[in-house]
């Protein structure tokens, strides 16, 4: 039996913002990984199969198989990568800066993204676009105000962090739902800075193995 | 000027599950703190004032003023406490166990709680109870399945952790929305174990400074 450590396996979807968070973290850390596409739309949703439920009982992407275990919840996955892999730190060393990074992450991951998640919008039905816009704008008003205090070149000071990993995918979602991001100059400026980085461009939804041809960059 | 370190100040609400998470963390760590009640119902919601928005731009509880800064987002607050205060660890030392703890925390904090939060239910209107039940039950089905794999005496093995801090307040919410927790034997058993602990009973919504007389234990 081989003792070579297997590459991490990401079960994700090109357009899922939480999957993109994990792809950015792998890219920033320089970790090679394999992808298994889970198409959230096709066949009524491939995340709903019994087979996938074994990987993530919440029937959401992402799930990552790594070091012999399968983990779900993107921020738990990213912090596991941070705590077990070398490479650039995704959290600052200073406890108050770490807290600010986590505050921004959780504002997005608990305060915005869950309310515009696919399974929530399916329950909302025809009003889904205005519902999603409402909660994204509400969250971005708060986020803009926080980022004005914390941001330097990146979300918290001049070092990239987990907060940036959460920001760019949420802006991508906002644009999908036609939110005018020009209203939020700090968010807009940070997002532009991030999209210019290789770790964000190579992991972008427009160029994944499962990106449909008509959505490719 | 005094150099004595001020006690942390919790801006919270007796019945907010996210405020209770922070109270449990303070209690487990043996940290004395002061409370400023923010009544989410009275005066149309005291969290909506300009004064409170300075503390938490999301206009939610909790916010904690500690070591000269004000932090919001309960899990960011709790991890700041964990990283700056002595006392029992709220996260295991082993990275895979830490990941499991965070996975459970985030399942609750991103996958369940945001969907039955006050400001979401206010937007849902008259169907709010069945909406909340739907997402709590959906989340508990997944959580029960995860906990069957991870639980010992507590959510992850036999040591108390941040996962337990998230579990008991979410069960309290489930009961408020008349979800039958008997359907979830592992969740039920863990919750009973937790409620018997002093850190959970002293911080319980039924005995806070702002608990109304008719809801006191």
C-alpha cells in the first residue's frame, strides 16, 4: 500500500460562493487538489443524492476529503487547512486583528450568504431576486461600515486573510443578483484588488472544470 | 489614569441565542462581565438605534466591548476570548477534532440560526413559525447525523467545546418554535447533559438581568 498522501478532493460547484472560498484558500496556500463537480441544478440537484448526503448531511457544497476525513462548512475547512498546512497565513498573528477577520467572515458567512443560498431561494419562490437583494444590501451596508475601519490594502490591514477569501465570492453573488456594488466604495475597491490576484483569478467561477462553455471567461 | 483592566461589557438580549453563546463562553472561562440589555422588541427594537449601530453595524446582538475594542459576531467573540484568556479550552488541541467542532458550530451558526433570526422572520410575516420550523428541522436532521459520528459525552468526544456552546441555545430556539426535539435523540441527550452544567444554567435566558418576570425560571 502506498504511503503517499492523497491530494485533497473538493466536492463543489463552480458558481457556489462557499466552494470558491475553499478554492481560494487552496490557491493561496499553493495546495494542489482534485475537484468532483456537484451540479446543484442538474438532475434536480446532485447534492440531494444519498451518496452526497454521506459527504455532507446538509446537502450543500462544498465538502472536502482530506487527510482521511471529509469535512463540510467552508470556514471550518479553511481553518483546518490553515492549521495543518504551511504557506502564507490566512489569519493574522495579533488576536484583535484575528477577531476582526473572523467578524468580517461571520458577517458574510452567517449574516448574508445563508439568506441567498439556493435552498432558501427555492423556498421563497418568485420573489427570490428582491429577497436576495434585500439581505445582500442590508449586509453590505454593515460590511462597508466595518471595512472603512479595518481595511488597508486588504480587508484587515495590508495582509490578505480569510476575510478577503469571503469578500470576493460574496461580491460575485451580489453582482449575480444585480446589486449595484458602486454604492459600497470600500467593498468595490477591495474586490478589484482581490480579483487581480492569481489565487482569486485561477479559482474564479468562470474557469472551473464544471463551468459551462457559455459562462467561461 | 487607572491601569486596571475593565470587565468585558456584553450588549445582549436574554432570549437571543447568539447572546447566550457568549454568556456560556464567559461562564466556562470563569470571566466576570457586565451586561447592557438591548431589548430587540421594545421601542421597535433598541438594536436599531444610531447609538447601537456604532457598536454593531449589523444591528444585531451580541456586541462585546473588551480590551478597548467592540466586537460583534458571537463566534468571533468567543474565539477572541479563547485566544486571549486562560481557563478550560473551548477548542480541542487536535486539528481534526477542531475542524469537527467548527463544522458543528458553522452548521448551526450559518445553516440554521440565520434563517430563524428576528429580522428574517419579520420579513417572512405570518408564516414565520412554519418557516422557522422548516429550517430548524432541516438543520437538525443533518446535525443529528453528524453528532452520531462525533459525540461522546459532549458534541465532539468527551470534552466540552464551542460546538456545545452553539448546541444548547439552538435547541432552546427549536423549543420556542415548537419543534419536537424527541425526533433527534443525540441532540436531545447532549442538550440535557449541557443544561445540567452550571455554566449553562447560570447563563440561561430564564435568569438574566433583563428576563421579564413572567419568563423567569
